[in-house]
């Protein structure tokens, strides 16, 4: 089973109120992915909320929230995942920001992709 380390980013996060959620990562066909870490950085001088969710392709794209409007302090960073997250082929990790200023949050994730046997 081949293993490949990857990174993914979404910067800036879209405003949920106007643009909806943005896709950070989609697990490719024939793979299982482990999200090892996620870090949100607030690059502005005001506190802003972050929402993080994943969609389950095997259940018709069912949405599960991981965080909902968790506040990221001004000029600070937050790790919104308490542990690892396993994604199967077609599953997505999505994020968005609540509040202003717009374009305040950047998200970086580390991913381990595994070939399905």
C-alpha cells in the first residue's frame, strides 16, 4: 500500500454568508486519506469565526460539522482538529469564515494518502 504525504490550503477562507463553504481537500478515487493536522491563521486585527466540515460521499454527500463558528483571535492561529480525520474516496473537507473583516483566515492541512488495495 503506497503512502503519499500531501498538503492542501484554502487562503483566504470564503465568507459563509456570501460565498458558502470552500473545498480544502477532496480524497481521490482509489485512495483513503488521513488528515493529520489542520491550522487556521487569522491574518487580520479582529477576531473571526471559522467553521470546518466534511462531506461523506458514501452517504450521498451528508455533511458533518467539525467546528461551527469557533473564534480565532486576531493575529493568532488555531488547530481546529483534536485528532486525525479519515476520508474515503470522494469525501471532502470544507471550510469557511463567519464575520469580518473578509479574507481574514487561511487554512493549511497535512494529509497522508493511502492507496486502496
